[in-house]
């Protein structure tokens, strides 16, 4: 029976998620946002893709979803401490991308 080699980079990428996650995180590094604000700020993201991305990030404790009992319900998204810890890493990726692409 083979033991799977755990790769911490692969685990981190699985927690972060797909391409939309990086763009959602970029917006949330600036502060708390509502769904509509995120959708406006991220070009070409469908409501379904944004919903799926936010749910994935929430399940992985990167994003905090706060619902307020208004009519209609007001929902805000912000970064958890775990989410804020990604800022330095993503900033370095941005710098790398600017230099090498």
C-alpha cells in the first residue's frame, strides 16, 4: 500500500480554490464587501461562480459571511485571520507575475 506524499503547496491551493478565489481575495484585502460589490469589481464572474467561490472560501475558513436581519437580508463578506495571512503570499505572486509574464 502506497503512502501519499503530502505536499503543503497542493494542500494550500486546494484550500484557496480556483482562479476566481484569487480575485475575490484581492477585493477582500481592501475590506468587507457585499455580494454585488464583489460581482461589479470582478470582470466576467457569473453569480453562480461567485457564490460557489465564496462558499468554498467560507468552508475553508478563509472568508467570514455575516448576515444582517434586514429586508432583504444584508450579507457581507470579510477575511478571517487565516484569509489575511494569505496577503503576503498573493502579493509576492503578483510581483512575480508582473516580472515574468
